[in-house]
C-alpha cells in the first residue's frame, strides 16, 4: 500500500502562503479554531503562540491546506527565522491541460502570483537565464561615451567619492530576493515602536495586485481596504491576501472610509484626480501610479488644494515616472550641478498601461531645451535595454518630464522617451509581446569640481511588479511607516519627496534593484 505524504514548506508568512495555495489549487484552507482554543484554555500554549485568523484563534507559526477530495497531498507551511539562502529546490507543477494554460496563468496573477518566464518559448527562457547570471550592458547609440559593464547601485557615502569616474561605497545594499524581504519583515514585526496604519487601495489591475501584496506584508499595515468595480475579483484577492485585506465599497470622489491613513491609487489615469480629491477632503496623503502627461497634469492642478489641506500627494509612483525620478535624484546628488537628464522606458503593465503608452505617443511632445519648455518635433532614437528586451526604437514624449522639471529647477535639457514594439504599432500582435518585461534607462549629465561627468542607471524587471513595489513603498512612507519625506504639503514627484539611498535600499529588500552602467575607453 502506498504511503501518503505531506509537503512541508519553510517560510516566513505561513498563513498567507496557505491561503494562496488553497485558492490556486482549489484546496481547502484549514481552520483549527476550536482545537487551538482548547489548548489555550488548558494552559498548554500561551497567547504569544496564537493569532487572530479572520475571527478565529490559530497557531501563529503554522498553517495548512488540503485537497477536499483527498487525492492531492496536504500542504503544510511552517514559520522559520532564517531567510531563504538560495533557489527553490522543490516546486509545485500545476497540470491543467494545454487548453487552460492561459486562463490559469491569468487566474494565478489575479491571486497575486508573479509571472517569470514562458518555458514554451526557448528564446525567452535563454534570455531569462542570461539575466539571472548578470544584466547585460545598456548602450544608447547616440550617447557620448560607450557603456561596457554594469553593477548594482550602492548607497552614497556622506563624503564625495574620490574616483571621479566611478562612484563606489563600502556599504552594499541589502540582498535581493524573497528571503531577504521576509527576513526584513520578520525582524520588523517584533519592534514595539511600529505604528499601525490603515491604507485604502483603489484599483486591482496588474500594478494594483502587486502593490496590495507588498502592502499586506509591510510591518505596521494593520488594515488594507481594497476598492474596485469587480466585487467578485476583489473578494477572491482579499481572501488570498489574508485577514489584513478587506473589500470596501468605494469609488473615486466618495468620502473616505473612517480611519484611513493613506490613499493609494492604481486606477486608470483619468480617475486619479478624483481619488486625490477624496483624499484632500479628508486631509489624508495619497500616492498615484498614473504615468500619462494628461493624468499627471490633472493631479498637479490640485497642488494648491493639497497645500491648503496640509497634505502630501506623491505623483507618478511607478517605474517611469517614479523609480526613474528617484534614480535621477540619486545621480544629481553626486554632482555639483546638473545640465541634462535623459530617461527612456520600455514595457507595459497590463491593458491600462498599454492604452496609456499609446496615448502618450500620439501628440507632439514638450521638451526642455536651454532651460525652456517648448513644443518639440516628433523625434526617435534607438536605445539598448538589457535582455530580454534588447534594442528598441524610442519616441520622445512629454509624460513624466513635467514632474522632473519641477524637481530640478534650472535644468538645461530634459528628454523623456517611450518605446513601443513594432508589433503593437502595426497591430500584428495583441497583448504584450515582451511577456511583462520592462526596463528604464536614466542618464544624468553634469559637472563635479569643474569637470564634466555623467552617470547611467538602469532597471530591468517585470513592469507591473516593479511599479507595484514602488507604489507600495511610497504608500508606506505616506502612512508614516517608512523614511522621512523631503518636502512638505503639495503635489510632488518622488525625486522631490524621498531620500534616494534609503528608498532604493527599501526597494532592494523588496526585490527590485537598480544598476549603474560604467563607461570604458572606446576601442
């Protein structure tokens, strides 16, 4: 007779993982409230070993789910103090049949899973393997100096670096990956000085789902209120996120629920201004992920109201604008003066993001030249991004340039460009031909000690994942759970709001890392 098995996972968030896999495999999440209560009453376990799990007592460090039909193995999750040290040696394969692959993949994304690579496509599988071993260099064909190598950005030391060509520091950023992320949260969870906050998240698109998962895992977030038009989807996602997340009936423009400490908008850009207006009426800070020039201008128009209300509004909290603005500020802090900033972005994060890119590529853009904003010609350039993206035709747009111009007063030149694939432009392919990959390239030119210098930064990751992480990290600071903000009330970009080194270090612990690309003599 065959022996039945139980699959046991060491982890840092057992209840959250058990809920996710119960939803993913259509298992039953196990509840042992009566048994746990009986142990408490008998004095066999202490209150410190018990948590509240949706109104029922549960063991704090273990959770499980099982197949209600008794065919599959039971999954058991136990909390361990040490962080994950290397790649997973065991994983679960879900056999759904070739006709259900796409639908099941989408369902898992909606539950909060992150897509990594389509193994049915050998080229992308090889590209992913190359990226895992080290990012390839970025190179713009029109740049002033060739770029040959890259390394992770390290926090700037208080003093100016001695090497004028390469900025180095003996203090590396925290380790990347899920293990380091969980280690940070487990360590912070025991701090007695972590305040408890309530956050309202509006929108559960590709970015919103990633932001929600980051927020429920952030120490100090006691309650995450989720608002979206699709109530069924919101219920499923909240169930997978655990007791911290709760569904709420709210629409942009409505009064905020009582007790909200910060508003996070992952809505389409045209709804962001209404969400911010609701936050301002309640004197609550807000972070928005919108990345279109029209959406950003609508939010910036509320700057006076934000100042009057004494509220901080963080605008453009995604990959670009957002993380790109932080990298520009990090580079600018290394210089005595900044002359020019160039930013290029490739990648989309769902249907709303694709529509936003097309909208941004349509009009003739505004550019900053000789310190003045003017209507520029429709220009393009070839930009090299890391694998699996490669070389892309980018077109100059307005987009987040309005935010950077505000943060860098007196800037002589500013260029912002977006890439759109040839397949989408010609309508030859629907969806995202890059399979979720996105990248940004940030070039800053200036002077230090009288010498002309430049820095090139970049990030390559899943577009929705990176944007969701940036949005969640910003929201935690607005809720009083992160580093101090550099500006007072008003509508600001992340370049003006956050301390770059501290913010980038936080993103690294959440799994999103930036790299600096170093020059080499031309051969």
